[in-house]
C-alpha cells in the first residue's frame, strides 16, 4: 500500500510512505512527480488530503436502509454544515445499530482531488483525511501540534483539526466531558513547547512521530471519501431524473401496452398462417392422396412438380388439355361435403382422369353430381354401384369436356 500525502492539488512535491510487502510501518519521505510511477510499482494507492477539507462527525439515525440513510443524513447534519446540502458528499460507517461515523466534503473540492489523480494518470483505492495518519489507542486521544496546525484523533473514525489559535478552545473536545484531571491523558507530539494549553492534560510521548503505522490507515478506510461519489454530470442526471421520473414511468407503461398489443397481433397472424397452411395441405391431400410426405414449406414446389409430371405424362406440355383446373374445383366440392365423401383412388388414362370415391348413400352422389354441373359448367361422367351400406362411385374428367 502506497500512501501519497498532499496539502494542495497543485503541489509540486509530495510526502509519501511505502507500506509495501505488508510492512507494519514506514518512514515518511519526500518525492517528486517524475519519480512517482517508480515509487508506487503497481501498489494500491491511498491519497491523504488535509483534514481541513473534511468534516468528521457522528450522528444517530434509527433506520438501517441505505437509501433512507442517504436521504435523511444531510438533514440530520444540516446545522453543522456551511453551504448547499446538494453540494456536499457524505460517507458514513455504521459503528453500531443507528450510530454513524460520518465524513463530509464539498463535491467541488473532492472533484479537484480526483482531477489531480486523473492528471497524473493515477487511480486511488481510497481518499482519506490526513488526520488518519495519527495512531489510534483505545480510550486515549492522539494530539499532533505541527507548525500552526493542531491535529486530534479521538477514535478510529473521529477527530478534528484546527488552527493553533483555536486549540485552547477546542482541546477539551478530545476528552470525555466527565473526565477528571488525572484521566485527561493523550499521546502527544509537538514541534514547539511554548503553547500553554499543552499543560491541560497529561502527555504521553509519541515514540516514532516520523513513522506511519499501517494500522492507523486501515482503521480509517471505512470512511473512504470515494465511496458513492458521482461527478456533476451524474448528479445533474439524478436531479433531472427525479423531475421526469413520473413521465418516464408512464412512457414505459405505454410502451409495454403497445408491445403487448403488437404481440397479440403477431400471434393472430401466426394463427391465420397456420390455418391457411393446414387448409392448403388438406386440398393437396384431396387432389394427390398418394403423396403423404408433403409439408407446408414445400407444398408449392410439390404442386408445380406434380403439374409438370402430369403434363409430361399426357404429352400436354405444349399447352393442350390439362384436368388440373377441373380437379381444383372437384377438390373444393369434396371438401364442402364435410368428410362424407372419401377419395380412394385417382388414376389417369390417355384421354381422361378418373377419381374413385366412397359415399354413404346414393343421395350424396347425386347431390355431388348436381353441384359439379353448376361448378364445371357441364355434366361430368359419373357412375356408381351400391355395395352394402356404402356407395362406390367414379368421376371421370375427359378431354372432350374441355371447351
């Protein structure tokens, strides 16, 4: 893990600590941008930014729903914030049920740090306030007085920084309100000894102030400022989406209804197509009962081939008589009979085509003959014989019948 520490996004130099190979601690060093890629060597990058850019606080909210927390948190902290709530970026960690540690930073400021990373072609694992470089000890705050700034870390995810002039007023916040004089102890390091407020607590010297402990950074990672961040374009989109959400929902419902109607129409067309294919197959079987392997896909080609075969067998390819038009009429008449007439044979001779069929009675044969006279325009040659309960009949289509 490589720790990069900056005071401003446009700093020409930086401080860093290399915690590679699971080192428990590392010494702070100074570096230049031209050497950064060599220093990092592909390690995860954590960027430390000044604590003055970040508000660390805590609050209590009863809900554990992430969406509800995101909505309620800005209003719960409104009194502690300066500026527009929509311009603040909130990160929180649920310490216990309903008790939240919170970090708040202005979106434009966070964007500046992200743009700096992008400018140097860096990708950070986390962005944390520099307050988290101070070591964490249970129940004992850590205080660092450096130059004109005072840093106070009161817990793994809590603390504050302030100008030196404000320290006498704020240092009491580092200790519990009911702490007696003997209980006011702090791990302490300072580069000056002339501050009077140093004597308001018992000082426990920091043994290695120039070293960064891995544990100190890891304890602060739950308040990674990159968590849940969206740039301005995404934030603007979210706000616009809220305005148009109702219209969008109605539009989606309308599209769903239209898609459903179109689906019904497609289904009806498929049903009509299937019915037409079944009817065509029925007519084909009535005309060519000996052919049983025909399908709806190849019915057209089979009809054409049968026509050609019949024409060639009759020597009629030059345009002379063909019984097929009459057969089409006969097939329709047989179909209208509703299944009472059963074609048993179709045979051809030199000058006629004979269709043999069975009928339940002589009345049906006479009725068929009258219907064919009307449909064909002439009286077809038909003969029949009674065999038990069935009438066997033959219908002959002759060449002489063609006008």
